[in-house]
């Protein structure tokens, strides 16, 4: 299946359009998802500055000297491609959460939506209050390790974070209650360095769909402070993995999000190859 930006790039090039203007900083994958919701390039032209260039298409925003066709909601709504696989955030356990945790969950869901639109088909992410999903439940304390991400499988994330003492182990209890297979995502056998927020786990899964290994996806998606913690742990080992240490040091010092959300994924892959 083609990635969203490939579909939109062809449509724009067929119309001889090389620059488009949108009101926010987004990449071509994000715009492709909007295209299916009726956002199309119009005859109106507007000047802006280049945010990113994907597949030969410049995406402009703000004020600047470059000129592009303005993208507005003025077209027909189209059906998204049917996808066998899904990421499903199960949002039915808010009764277990405190007020601040509910606010955090809302933010994480919003970021998850943004990440999905920016890297894959929007309908790959589902927010559901039902538990009748046949898929793998991601649980940091599961015995089995997730070795690969299958684009045709469903991956379930509970709308809670069972880190700390209060809710620790709740994912396992819920998984057992509903008879779900549980898998953990780890980094070389440890949780240290793996992101804990739902939105960043979603980002890990999305990056694997874009051709990165699970290990590299974790290193690209994890907050800088998590990588620093893992680096300190690696440096304190008697038997050091110097290749892994070098990779951590390199990725800590680059703006990984800037590459990801400008859809400069090939550049990231080249950086990883050279480490």
C-alpha cells in the first residue's frame, strides 16, 4: 500500500503544482489525510515560507516570499483506504484516573492523532471505549517481547499508564480478564529508555511502518531525558556496548522530532547507517 504523501504528490504533480500553502506547519502526509476530508489546493495563491519539501512538493506556511496554491476545505470527502491493521487506544478506564491524569490522557490522544496523520493513514488510529478487539495488548510488564510490528495486526493500548505504585500491573489484570495476548516493547531487554506515554508508543509503532526497526523507532521516539538516563546506565556497565553508546550519544544530540515531522525519514535512515 502506498503512503499517503505518495498519493497526494502524484495528484499535485498531475496538476503541475510544486508548492502549496497551508495555515499550519504540517508535512505532505498530513495534507494527504486532509485531502481525503475535502481539503484541496485551490486557485488562490498565497506567499509564505517553506516548512518542508516532500517528494518534490514544497509546503508553505506563515509569511514569506515563496508562493503556493492555498489548501482549503472545498472538495469532496473521499473514503480512506481500508486497513486490516489498527492502533487502538482503549479509552474506557477514566474512572481509574485522577483529574490531572485525565488531562494528560487527553493530550496524549491528541498527539497520537497528530502523529498518525503525519506519518500514516489517519484511520489507522482508533479511539474506542470497547474491549471487543482482537489484537495484541501492549504491556510494559508482559513476558513476551514484541519482535516486529505487523501492519495487518491490531495493537491495543489502554488509556492508562501503569508506571508507579498506584496502577502498576493494571494492564496485565485487564488483559487477563479479557483474554488478550500481551507483549512488551523494550530496548535491548530493558524498559529504561522506552517512552512511557501513549502518544510516544504510538509514534514507535508508526515509525516501524515507515521502515525503522523497533530499536531505532524507540530511540527516535523517546524523550531526550529517557535516552540520557539509558546512556548513563550503559556507561556504568562493566561490559560496555560501545556501538549502542555511540548511537545513543548521536541521537541525543540531533533534533529527531524535526526530521520526523518534516517527513525527512530517509535522512534519518542515512544518519543511523553511519553510526
